[in-house]
C-alpha cells in the first residue's frame, strides 16, 4: 500500500520516499489511505517487549521495512540511551496512571521518535538509492529541536537546521539547543512565535525543494509520527500487567497537545485495533483546538499567548490535517479546508464530520494559574512531581472525568521532565527562588528528592555554540546561505 498526500490521491509514493521527502509536493501530508486494510495483529504486539512491539508497528506502517529490518533499527535507536529499564514507564498516580515519556537523552517525549528517525532516514536513503546529502529543516516549540539535533548529530550525509521562536521556549530548552554539539547542526532563533517558524519552514519547502534535497524532523514527517504510535500499545500492555484492565477493555488517553502529532499517534493506534476509548486533547490558554472540537471551526484569528507550557504555544496544528483526511477520506475537502486556512485563517467543518471528530475526541484547556495549582495539588496529594505540560493534561483529565462519569480508565501522557520548566515547578511548590533557572533546578532536587536527569546536570556550564538570529522573512535566505557553505565546523 502506497502513501498519498492528504490533498490529492494522485500524489503517491512508497513509505521510504515519504520519509525522505517529509512533506508532499502539493503541501499535503503523507498518509496511508486505509489503515484498517493492514490487518494488524494488535493482540500479538501486546505480548512483546518495547523493541519487538516497535518493530511490528514500524514494519506495518512503513511497509518498505521488514520486521527484521525494523527490529535492527529500533535496537540501534534505543539501546543504552534511556535512564530507566522500561523506555516509557507507566506510573500509577491516584486512580489514574501517568505514562512517562521523558527518560530519553533530552528528557522529552520527542526522543521516542527522534532517536529512531535518523536510522529510518538512512535506511530509506539506501532503499531509494539516494546518494545525495540531505538538509533537514525543523521548527521547534522547544523540545523537537534538541531531540532532532541529538538524533542527527554527526550522522554522515545529513545536515540539520533548527529554527525556534526567540523568547518562546524555556531557558532550559534554549540552553539545551544553543549548547548542542555536532559539526552538521545549526540553531537559529526566529523573531516571532512557533507558528511563524513553522510557516517559514513550510514556505521554504515549497520554494526550495527543487533546488535543495530537503526533509523534515517535525511530525509532518511520517517517519517521525510512526514511532509515537508504539507507546500507546506499551501503556495498554502495562495497564494489563497492573490488573487495571482486562484484554479488550478500552483506555482513555489524555494528551497535552500542540501540533497534534502525539494525539494523532493515539488515533492511529486505535485504527490498528488497540482498544482506544476517548482521546482527550488538552490545550493551554492557546486553546484553538478546544474551540475546534467544540464548534468545528478552526480559527487562528486570536491572540497568541506565551504560557508556562511553551511547547503547546501553537495556533496552527499541522497534524490536524491528517485527522481530517482519516475521518473524511476526502482529499478534495481537506485541500479546500487547508486553502481556506491559508487564505482566511479559518475553516468550518461540515456537521457530519464534526460529529465524527466529537465521537472520538474530547477537548479542554487549562490556563497558567490552574497549571501551577495542579502541579501543587498532585505533589501534595500523591507526592508526584510533574512539568507544566503534564499538569495541563492532568487538569483536563479531571475535567473530562467530571463530565463523563462512565469514562474508561485514564492514562495521562507526560511529555517532559519537570526540570525543563523549573521556575513554574518551583512556584507551584511554594519554594523561594534563590537564583536563575539552573540554580532553581538544583533547589527543586534538594527540596523534593526527585532526581534531576543526567543530561540536564551541568547545563549552565556548557559553552554556547550557536548565535544566529533571523526574522521570519529572512529564513529562506538563511537556508540558502547555510546550504552553500561547505562546512559548519566551528
């Protein structure tokens, strides 16, 4: 089965080429048109360890890779890189459970995909007979950039440029990126917000794809999205082992959501057969998705807020386009809706399509004050420390349960270590700040006894290696200039 663009069935390619291209030539996103046709053995997958489960899912969704090939890639991607024996441990917290996705090399859930994507991309290039060097362009709201650079650092034949919104990420996230090593990586701050950076990257793809060999590490790349499906299965298997469900019971998953990739992975897991109940879309004060699921109108014409959960400070959620295709099967409709978003900054779903979306998704949001309060409450009641994004999800999970008393057991996805957002965590704990955010990290560890991730220790002392800064309008010329340079060695 070939991948096709969400905007045109005439644009098709195999999974290897879809990974290398990242974005379809017409600006659409690559999808498998009928996931149910894969006839995936979801019960068999649950019997395997994480690597075996991942190999099965990767080979099913990316059919150019056999299970044997996928298993070798998965083992190369994950072995020795995580701080816990279980890559994504599930922790019971009260009557719910928290799926911890932050034990990888950059302490964010993006590691689950971006440890594997470089291996997928290299293998895809071999399958396609593609010998040209690849330039990866990525916009980040905080975590993707560091995880992508760490994954692609010094990979032969690949260079990567990461754009991030200046003053739109936490100081810890910024320090992680600006100290990134690797002779094939560049980091560039963008004047504006994440949507400005993401729009700029998409524009560069449309303007320069015929001149440069471009790909993406954002979740618009199907090779980035597929590995995220795995941990929905892993969480289900863990809930079975804990005795909280029996095989066939549904689970409700609550996901802190920005660009819609993480929660879409849960939808794909359900299409593969996993008993997924409601997918709860948790937003911060930038609640464009909450309004969308309530009204069917996606409207980006609203103030952009900088919040305590910056990785969710997004008004254009790119992966929502894939969901629209999956729910409708109508590429002409999707193309029309995306054109309306480009021209008018909004679109309205037909009523029947909105009903389909609401049948599968619940949406809510949590502002900054409630985020801080939630961190404090969960620590006081359960002695569990969470970051701001997880707190948004936890808060919305309680909203969801209150409104739906017949809900299934709930799993909350935790997407980052609390140490990546120390100022807000410190405020929630009611502890006085004694210095900058790096000192605050040490204060939190001393006060709570919760270990700081090894990759964040000593971050203050790491030398800054990246200093570039552009306006959104200057991004394209920046890429042209950097692509022409023969070396990025410092």
